[in-house]
């Protein structure tokens, strides 16, 4: 699933087609890496984290890719991070932002924060501080107390570049998202 719904209405639909091709490439690379479809399990994500911590990025991708393709938001967010930074994969911002978007849509705070940062930088998505604010605000609201203050600092850094009207728009988008998901 391509998470095009998070993109602005004026987003180039040819770019959406490119995202679909990149998602297909992700699926194909999963098969080429030898990743078998496995059930989404917490211990699988833990195994991927352990592989990542050891610097075995290719192994982490092999574990995460099938989980992400089957809709595990933690795997989507972590795999998005790997695509954003080129750890065990080519660096492809469009794939990273799509994976973050899918995780964010499922309510994953890390995915929401990372998608917000992608919008802030314009990496893989059109630069949009209002959407950056929305996703960082949602991340702070869904995060653990330990992570909340960090996400709030990121949100406030984005807000420092925004007008009062833009902040109000970002808050309204976040509230509308919450109303539609809970």
C-alpha cells in the first residue's frame, strides 16, 4: 500500500506512480535478499534490532522487510529509518517516507515523528512545515513520557519557522487525524 493519502492534494501523481514502483522494488529486494514471509512477531522485531545494533544491517532488513510488507508498524518505521539512511539498503527517501507514512497512519509514534521530519526537510515528500508540525504533534501525543519531550522539542523547532496561522492549521490537521482514528 502506498501511503499517498498523507501527501498534499497538489502532489504530482507521477511521483505517486514512482512511489508504487519503489514499493514494488522493495518487495522484490525482499525476495532477492532471501527474506521469507514470516509472521509479525515481537521477537522478530527484537531480532532485527539486535542485528542493527551489531551493525548487521542486511540481516536487519531481511527480518524487517516481510514484517513491514505485512503491516507491522514497528517494522515499517525501523525499515523506513534504514532506507532513509542507507543502512543495508540503498538510500531512497521516497521509500523511507512511504514506510514512515504507513507506520504513522497506524499510530506508531516513531513513524509519525520521522514522517514529520521528512516533511520538514522535504525528503521523499514535498517540503511542508504544516504537515511536519501535524505529524510531530501526533508523535508527541502518542509517545512514552521519555520520548514525548524529545518529540515536543522537534515540533517546537518546526513551529519556530511557522506563522501563527500555519501552527493553527497543523493543530487542526492533528485533531482531525485523531478524531478519525480513535
